[in-house]
C-alpha cells in the first residue's frame, strides 16, 4: 500500500480548516474514498496569558463569561489538518492525482502544505503522530 501524508498548516484560521474538512468529506462521499482518505485535526493551544497581568476583576467574571473566554482562547491556537492517502499499489495514478489535486484546491491553497511519502525520513514519526490524533466524530448514517 502506498501511504502518503499531506500536512496543511492553517495557522489560527479555524474557519478555513473547517472548510477544508468539509471539502474532503464531500470528496470521500462522492468518490467512495472512505478508507483511502483519512483526515485528522491537530490543534495546539495558544500560549497562556501571564497570571501576573490579571487582576481581581478576572476573578469576578461570571462562569459563562469565563467559558466564553476559554473557547475564544482555544480557537486562537494553531490548526493543522493531516490527510492520509492510502491507495493500493495498482492505484498509483489515482494516488498521484489526489496528491496533486488536494493542495491545488481553493480550500487548501491558503495553507502551507507538506507532502510526506513513504520513502521520506520523517514518515514514521508522522504516521505515529497521525495515529495518536483522535478522529473527528462522524455523524450517524441515514438508512
């Protein structure tokens, strides 16, 4: 099997990363790529604010306001989308076409991308990193 990882760094643009996820979901459904294309998100939390800069007013915030601030902080972190293409050996042409197509799509153009093939030196670390990431929950299928 020819596995290739495409890593897209969207920076702090969560909305663009979600558009890219939506685009890959459409491809997976339209082209029956359920097991051939897997997508995972890697989110890094932003640097925490310095505790000495906060004053007594922060302690008086309501619980709801504090949760809203935490959500906003979480959204400000780095977002990377990892796509694993896993085609069999006789599908080399399809594999190469997807490697060329995904970074050229409008949803992915804004992100810096990196292609890691099976023969690359850091393939094993990328594969391990991909497996450690939790997959996004998928909605139940309608019967």
